C-alpha cells in the first residue's frame, strides 16, 4: 500500500474561481451603455473630432507596409526579399513592383478622395489619379536607389566605427530615417496628400529622427547617431551635409496674416549649403538663415543669422571647476 501524501491537494481553476459573474462585475457591465451613450454624444459636438459617415482614410498599416516593400526594392536582398539570385532577380522584383503599384494606387486614391471630401469638392477621378501618381513614383525607384547609395557611402566615409556598407544598411537609424524621407519626398513632389506625413512620422517614432517630407535634401546626406534631429518643412540642405544627434533646423517665428492665421507658404527654416557639418545639440533657426558651404557648426550652438562659407562656429570653452574631496 502506498503511503498517503502529506501535501495539500491542488485545486483546479473550476474549484478556485466561481463560474458565475460576480455582483461587482455585473454592476460595472450594466453601467457600460451609459458610457457608450456619452461617447456617442461627443460625436455631435464640434469640440471633439470624429470621422463618421466620411470617405475612408488611407490605411496607416498599409502605408507602413508600402514603406517596407519600397525598402526591399531600394535595397534588394537585404530585408524581406532575401534569397534573391541572378536567375530569379527579375521575377522577384517584378512581383514586388506589381504589388507596390496596386497597393500604392489604392492608398493614394483614398488620400485624394478624402482631401476632396474635406474641402467640399466632388472628385470623380480619384482612382485614375491614384494610378497615375503611383506609376510616376514607381518610375523614380532607380533614381532613388542611386540617391540612397550616395547616402550609404556618406555614412561609411563619415563614421570610422562603421564596419561596412551592410552594417549601415541593416542597422543605422539615420539611414532608415533618410530612406523613408526620400520615399516620402518623392510622393510629396507628386502632391500626394497625407501619405508622406504618415511615413515620416512613422520614421520619427521608430528612429527619433523627425524630417518633414517637404524638406529638400541633396545627395550624400549623413545623420550620425540621429536621436533628436529635427528638420523642418522648408529647410534646404545641399550635397554632403552631415548632422549629429540633437540638431534642430527649425523656424525662428511663425508669421500670421491680417486675420491672425498662420502663413503656411513662407520659407521658415534655414538653408545649409554643400558639405556643411553641424555637431550635436545645435539649433539653427529662420528661413533667411544660410550656412555657407563647407562651414562647421560646433556643438550646442544657437544660430539665428547667416554664416559665410568656410566658417567654423564654436563656443568659448566654459570655465570648469575642479575640487578635491
């Protein structure tokens, strides 16, 4: 005969937890319709925002998926399209280009239709416009590849810690943010609404780098480290510009018209000419501010006026106090 165990027998979930809903839970659930009614009531208030009985917005998840497909095409074999060889290269790229065209056409059409509705316009050609702009974007992919290749080379030449091109493409947040910006800028130039901003704000959320899709940035652009970099809508950057973490290219002030509304079409952000370097933590503001070619802006500088070419701007070293314990 086996001896009886002295251990307390384990209880099952059915024994330990009551199967019926508790009075407290039932009370809360009974009060949920009241909360629903209050939420619905706010939809009739102009103080809150809703998008009820309106045309479908572009899908944020689809837009991010489009970004990933673009990245596969811009850097074949590095990301989702691994395993490509010379035999299946044309076939694999053909499939991705076809898928990209279809999905991008639909999202652009949704964006255009939404803008038409928002401004009280009647839009009858959204699908055709979506296809036209999507095809124009697909046509520029070879040029985007060449442009991004110059960015990769700039990163390798500018960072002695870079082990090689593959490491930069796989892991550098600066290159990822610049890749997304260049895709978004191409769509921005085609006057595609909403989608470019969704793309660059996605890049902002995953890299900490905030580049407006309307900024104009030349080839061989490099952002080192990158966290906290902000580049405003009307900024213009020449070839070979290099920025470090925490750099802001922002607006000095927001002008308003006679009705008190913001003037949105003026140049508010600075211009950096070719081969300018701006070190960590510096802020450059104003649409009339021009940093001349080959100039170097040291760390933690605040600039609101122009700098001539071949100029180095640095702070006087602070006085440090050393005390022995």
